[in-house]
């Protein structure tokens, strides 16, 4: 007899509910108001991404999150990131999502400069498959770009960020009015503020995306919004010489200024360029249709919950996006990857964790460090280390305590995202920087463009200059600008922690200072002013004490509190006589696609070179060890970009590398800025 359990469900506070079913680890990224953390679903042992949002911070963007959650509940496709669970309290929203260890397609493209036509085709077929499905379900995505495509463990793409998607009531044929998405990918009709058809605008964005894959840069680009809009409305771009005639033709068809001349995604599925080497149209139907019930997963859950298969099926069929949905979908994901359909927990554990009869609620502390402290701590280390293995941007030697500790210390700042209109303004840096980036870019591409111009230009372009632009509204500067620029202080990586003491100016200026020591040994000139003492963290993050930022860090610190304490314990155990493991030098990492090789062998010199160019690029930074956290600000005191540069040592070849990670801001502006920093640092 099925047990009616839905009435018994209570609504524990969000974070508590989260910690009952998930182990929560490091922040792995951020998107707008959200922070994304790595997690593990305890019953299945599967890794997940946890998108964490504070309702207060969301403000007017709360509807956008609701739109995203609704869309993701209605979409189930092999190339769309799966939503497993939503935990909502009065203050927070947690979205439990499919974990994609390969990170953003954007980083993959820029690491490779551009992709070959063959590799582009593999990815583009997957993008088309996802988009044909999205459109078939009546949705338009409206924010297609390589930052919104993630690479999973099998090197397959997963579409994310449905916050701007639309599902017109009368179907996709109905016109939309809201101008949204990233300007560089926006269709001409959209930026002109005209009514437009969502699916047609998506096809334009797919054309821009295809160009970015094949070329490694954007077809329409400019630091000045007005110029950028003019380029888009003209629809005129240069075809670089490496593009095949087939690619030129397809790009041209997708980036037609007249939306009615663009092919629909359904037509593109069997386009000659798309089926080349495959000889078959793209398969776009869902391999995991909504509502399908897998008997093996039901059996495993029924046994675990001591229920009948019928009542378990009924429970799963409610699709409440609670722990039941998450357990079912994660079991299914295990099955699809050929893993055993097994729940790790004690019998009845999924149910028990949520039962009001369960007694005392588990806390984060309980979860990690109660019964068998060390075992659980080591499990945490193991996951961190798994994560580190997975991620292209972090690869440290397994189980190195200091590396794990260092990873745990990284806290990504939560900042308000740019609204679509504000996003455009991110593209308008202060004049000095605009000049630097534009000049640099121009020089770099001048040759390519010369050749491209000689090449056949895209046909069907419109010469008419359309002057109606949806311009950003005038912005009022904040009344009190508390982002006074602070003088950046260049330091050497801290060596004092190893001794458990903070160096005094006198001590630090001595031979312990690695840069001075090395400079003395190698007679290398130290071209920067070196601070006589070397505390752990420097510069703006210290200077910001009164600005509210440090409060955020303190709060974030509490989230990690118990785990960090546990890690400290392990580290203490593994490192006799030391409270924390010292970091004698930069991390040793594998060559990854987000690491730039320098050809140099002295990490301190590379670090100094980077630090010395940051001020002239108007980049504010804080340095800790060999990691430099960078930020740029607009004239209104808003952070436009946040990223990390980390000097590290590579195994093969044995040179110094610079790992880069974007945390916030326009991806292409970031790319140009980092290129600029690294080339100006002569590394
Ligand atoms: N960009 C538009 O940084 C800037 C690894 C990583 C691994 C993920 C799975 C899901 C999501 C992100 C992941 C992720 C946003 C995800 C899914 C949805 C969504 C958001 C995130 C970033 C945010 C962090 C992302 C990459 C894209 C990493 N991320 N590291 N698995 O709305 Cl539906 Cl915000």
C-alpha cells in the first residue's frame, strides 16, 4: 500500500537541507549574482555543481532565476545541463546542477586560439542538437555564447544559463520585444529594439558562435557600443583566409541581417557543411525524455527507502525537484555512464534525512567531522583532489595538503551582475584602457585582417546604415565613491608562514626574501619595489577593510569553517611540527589549456614581471603567494572584471606557466586584457 508521504515533508532551512544530501566544497566559478560550488550528492556519490544565490542580492533579478528554473525543469536533453534539485528558503536558492568538469567552451577556444573545422563541426552539431530541442519545446535561449556552453567529463557540450530564455504564449512564431543577451552575439533586429522572433535571433547568435569557434575572435567587435551596434546592423564582417568556402557560406546564411533569410535550426540540421564527414543529419531528439521512468533506478530507490516500487514510481513521477528527483536523476546518470545503479547510503537514508521523525538535525559540522573525523576529512581531501584532477584549470599533485588548503582558501567574490544593458557598458573601459586594448588588438590582427579583406566578403550584407540603436540608459554615478584607488603594493610570495611567524620589516628584508635572495644569487635585476615585509595577503583586499568586501570574505570564511578546520587537522597531522604546510614555491601543475607557457624558469621573475605591468593596465590586484587576484573597475565604482593569474611550474616542458581563470566580466574583454598583460610582461 503506497504511503502518502508528501504531507509529512517539512521545509527545513535551505542550507540545512542542502547539507543533508550534499557535501559542499570549493567555489568553482561565479555567474552574475550566483556562486557555483562543487558538491557531492551523498546517496549516489555523484559530483554536482551547486549554484547558490542570495535572494536579497538578486533583487529585481529574482524573476530571471525563476524563469531559468522553470525552463530547466521542462528541458531534458543530452546537451543541456541537467537540473537535479532546487532548495529554496526565505533567503537563499540552491540549484543542484549537472557538473561539467571541462569548464566553459570559451576557455577551450581561447586556449587553442581557434578550433579546426573538424573539431568545430563536432561541437557545432551538439549545439544545433540542443538548440533544435530548445526550439521544439517552444523556447528561445537568447543568450547563446561560448561562456554558456560547458564541457562535461566526456568532452560533450552542455548548454547553460536559461535566465534570459523566452517561451512566447502563442508559440515561438510570436514576436518578442525584450532586448537581451550579450551585444556581440545579439541579432540586428534585437539591438535595434524591433519586435523579433526568438528562434531567428538564436540562429544569428549561433552564427556568431560558429565564427568564434572557427576564428577565435568575434565577427563584430568594438570597445565602443555605438560602433559595435553599427557593425552588427550592417552585418558586414571579414572572412579570414583559413575559412573553407563551405564555412563562409554557412556563416553567411546564419548571419543574414534579414531574419527571414536565415535558415531555421531544423533546416541547419541537414546542411551540407553540418553533415560533411557524418553523412547524417544531426540527431536532436532527447535521449532522456522527460517523464521516462527507469526501472533499475526505481528498484534501487525502493529498496533503499523500504517502499514498494509502485509508491517509489509515484513519488518520482511528482517531479518536485527535491531530493527524490535528484536521487533518481543522479542514479540514472550513473547508469547511463555504465556505473552500478547503487545508493551508497544505509538503508532508508534518503528518507531518514528528511523525516521529521529523524530526531536531531544534522549540521555541516556533523556531516564532516563527527563520528569518524579523519575518515571523513580524508574523503573531503579525496574529493578536492578528484576535482583538481577533473578541472582543466587546477591540476596539482594528488593529496598535497598545501595544495588542497590553498584551494580551500580561494573565495570568489559575489558581486551584482551586469544587467543586459549594463553589460554593454562593460565594453566601454576608461579611455586609457580602451586605447591600450584596442591598439594591442589592432596590431595583433592587422595582418590577418589585411588578408581577410582581400578574401571574399560575406555576400548578402546590407549596406544601409541603420542608426536606431538601443543605447544604454544614462547612468548616475554613486553619490559617494568609496572605491578610491589604492596604491598597489608589490610583494614577494610569503615564505614566513612556514615558520609560523609573520616577518617583521627587518626580517623580511633579509636573505629570506626569495626575490632578493634569487636576485643576489643570479644577479637578476629586480625591477620592482619590493616591500621589506611580506604578509600573507597584500594590497587592495587589505585596503578594502571598510568597504564591505572583507565582510563578505568573513562570511564566506564561515561557510568553509568546519571543513577548513578539518583540513588544518589533516595538514597538521601530515606536517609534523607545523600548523600549516608551508608553500615554498609555486604549485607544480600539468600543462592545461588555461595555462600560458612562458619559456622562463624563474617563477619569481615571472611573478614580478606580471605585477609590474598591472598598474599601467589599470588593474587592481591582491597577491597571495604566486596567485594574483585581479580586478578592474569602471568609473562608477563597479567591478567590471575579476580574474586570477597564478604563476606555476609545469612538468613537461619544465618551464614556468601562468594559469588564468576568469571569475567575472565579459569573456572577450578578459581575453584581450590577459593577452595584453602577458605580452607586456614579456613572458
Ligand atoms: N558563466 C556564464 O566556472 C560566466 C566549473 C563548472 C562545472 C558547472 C555546472 C553547471 C554550471 C556551472 C558549472 C561550472 C557562468 C552552471 C549551470 C547553470 C547556471 C550557472 C552555472 C559560469 C558559472 C560557473 C561555471 C561556468 C559558467 C565553472 N562553472 N567551473 N560545472 O546558470 Cl544552468 Cl550560473
